[in-house]
C-alpha cells in the first residue's frame, strides 16, 4: 500500500514537472519568435552606412515643403545638380532627365511611379522655392515624380561632395559644374552614375529597371 502511494505521488510529481517544462518551453518559443520578428523589423528598417538617408540636412522643395532624404525611402532616385538660369549645360541635363523618364514611363518596368526625378539647385540664392515652382510648371515638370530641391550654400556643397559633383561660380550669374546623373536604390545607396551631356542614357535606364525590380510595395 505504501509503495502504491509513493508510486502515485511520483507520477504526480512527474506530471507537474512535465507541465512546467512544457510551459517554459512554450514561453521560450514565444520569446524566440518575438525576438526573430523584431530582428526582421529592425533589419527591414535599418539604414546602411553608405545611404544618403543618413544625411540629416533639411531641404526645401519647389512647393515650399521641408524634406529630408530619408523621406524618399522606398523610391528609386534619379538625381542631378543644376541651376535654372543656366543657358549651356543644364538645359541638356534637364532634357536628358526628361528623356530618361519618358523611356521609363513607356517601358514595362514594375513600380514606375516609385521613381523620383530629383533636381538639386547649386544656386540657392536665385533658385527660391517660388522660382523653382515657376520653372517646374513652365517646363511641364510639375507632377509628384519631379522634385526640385534647394538649401543653403553650405549644405549644397556638402551634398555635391557626396555625389562627387564639382561646381564653381565663374560670374555673378554663371557656374561651371560637373554633369553627372546619379541613380540611388530604394535604400538610398548609390547604384550608378554617368557623366556627360546629351549622351546615350541606356545604362542609366537599365539601372533604374534593375532597382525597380527590387522594390516592394
């Protein structure tokens, strides 16, 4: 009889221990799953060291809105630096940007609306938001995929250095400058650059396609 009681008690203890172990294992699984999900969220939202989304400066659009580069996250960016009073190189660069967009729009690329065509002014004194807005409207570049940006001279110089764009004021109204079009992926990382005026932009268009294929809604 005593042996039977001991065996019964032993079974009860084992059952209690097994139940506790199961609960502990379940809790561990839940915590591990939560940690994994948090890790996936963190990985999805983190910005690499080479992303322009790390740049803290605030810029102003042609619509007078303040914006930072990180606000473009998730879009493929096509970026050029110009000034609107330019009579030589800039009209050709702008024409190149328009041709690039025309080619992209006419293609079968996915997520074409996720491309932002960004023109950064190197002449912020003249290129006020009001002036940029007027220029955009007169040029037929006034939908939400066209973005004109301006800031102060210091921030403009710093951003030009990021793109390896050199520019110098050579008269009260003129600048000499690099003629570079840059493509950034949806994470703000430089994917391609091409320098020149009125040249074949096939490589830029191909890079845009490549990056759009990686974009998720």
